[in-house]
């Protein structure tokens, strides 16, 4: 579903993503982990055709993203890190607009199911600009899965959601994969990956320093914090103090 080779993105002298090779098969719930500023959001923007890589190749859903980014976004469900539904539309108008763009039939019933799922039907006639951040996140989640895509790419899936809705979303994503879907999420909260992902990648300073399944023998007997520390401490020029400072910004699994 996702095939990346030698993918890099530079901003001036800064390499946000540096020579990443990554392959994600159908039916995986893959988590890209790393601290803030490690390159996760840049990866998602390249995968969804929002920005062009400096070098490398990438295919999503069998499509060359550089050649046909619109087709990728047509097929894939995408949730950006920042919830951005149009402020001048109501929540219901926005979902109906997305459904029409995707040429869905009988979309009213589908939209209603999502209002029920997230329990915010009482706000469907509210303007998006008046919705809370958590409600806007629910709306963005709904628009991504409205057309039942085979692949979803999500930046920080649980941001702004309360614990009840976090549990609901985690259950939904796991069911989605069990039913044949594929999910790519990026997060800096390691416990999310341990709970729901089937495989993970760890990115640090733009480099993918690990990729494997959660049942990988390499991970057995270690928590994610220890494993992360072990990997990145091998990178040249990184001091122990710098690593400890980085890990304070990463949620460790006890």
C-alpha cells in the first residue's frame, strides 16, 4: 500500500527527511514514531502529495504520488495534524461537501452515522469555526473515512480527543484493519503504538532508525523508551544529555 525508496526532503541546509526506505503492506496498522521535529509530518505531507520530495520515489495505493497526487488523495483517507474544516460551513455542510466531491450516493445516511458514532449530532448545524478543537477533530476523522477508503493516513489520530473518544477511535482503527483496511499513523505518544499498531517505525532527525513488527524478538524484554534510547544513542554526535532531553518530550511506556 505504501512503497518509499530513498525519500528525502530538505529545507535549505536542514534535512527534514533523510533517505527513508519504507514498505507497508495491506492490512498493517503502522505507527511512525518519533519526537516533535523528527520528520513525521513531513513524511505524511509527501505521502499525500501536499509537498514534493527533494529526492526519492514514493508510491501510495500503487500510484506514483509525484505523477498523480490528486488521485492519491481521492482514494486515501487523510487526517492532518491540524484540524482544518472550512470555517464558513456547518459540520453537516462540510461532510455533505466532502461526500459530493467524492461522488458518493446516499451520503446523507452515511454522514448521519458518523454524527451518531462521535455523538455530536447536536452540533451538526454549528459553523465549523464555532466547534471545539475536539469536535473539529471528530469531524476531520469522519471526512477521512466517509468513503470507506482502503488506506488511511493520519497525523496524531488522538489529538484533542477525550479518553472516551480516544478509546472509541482506537477500537475503530483496529476493527478497520481486521476488516481489510490499512492505516498509517504518526505519533509521538509511544503507548498508542504499543496498544493498537501491528508494526512500527522510529524516525529520528529525519532518518528511519528502525522498522519492524511489535512482536519482533528485538523488542521483547524492553520498553519503548529503552529501545528508542538504544537506537538513537548510536547516531554520531548525539550526547546522552541530548537524548534524555529528547525523551522527556516522548511518552514512554513503563
